[in-house]
């Protein structure tokens, strides 16, 4: 009987331990599930933060691009207005005006056409010397005086001076 009692006690003790171990196992399993859920929630939160960061960045970038677009549009409008003003002054001037690059005429106004009896297309691409007599009325060499005038214009802006030209018909 003692043996049976001992076996019974061992059996109950083992049963308690098994139950205790089972409960412990279930608690550890739940704890691992909770930790896994916490990690998953943290990852979801990080993804949301990242996505919101991208949204904010996209909105800021869109704002910058829209601002640039309207700033350029405004600048282009001002440039067009300045171009119209420049063209009207250039075209309507009572004096001949030549625009030059590296001694070559790249544009001229209507008064230049009238004075030379040549069209704009005939004038553009030529040098001022092709329209000049060898000497100017003051006796100076046209080439030397012309180069001097061009250097002054290059260093200090527009120049106004009188210049004798040879018309298309040679006069």
C-alpha cells in the first residue's frame, strides 16, 4: 500500500508538474505571439512614417516645382514685354543701328536699310567696312576709326557717332 500511495503521489505530482509545464508553455507561447505582434505593429508604424515622409516630400517638391513654374512664367512675361519695348525702340529709331558680333553685323534696324538702300538680309553677315569708304570725313582711316569705335562700344556700352557709308549704288 505504501508503494501504491507513493506511486499515486508521484502520479499526482507528475500530473501537477505536467499541468504546470503546460501552462508555462502556453504562457511562453502567448508571450512570443505578443512580441511578434508588437514587432509587426512597429514595422507597420515605421512603414506608415516612411510613407507619410514620402507624401510630405512629394507635396514640398510639388510646391517648389509649381513655384518655379509660375516664377519662370512671370519672368518670361517680363522678358517678352522687354523684348517688345526693345524691338519698338530698335525698329522705330531715327538713327541707323547695327548689332554686331566679332565685327560681323547680326542685325540692323529699318533706318539702316533706308540709308544704305539695302535690305536687312543683304546687310546681315557683312562687316561695317564693306559699307565704308576708305576714309571718313575727318580724314581718318575708316578701318582704324571703326575698330576704335567698336572697342569703345565693347568696353562701355552703346556708342553714338556719325559714319559715312557707301550706298548700294556706290554713292
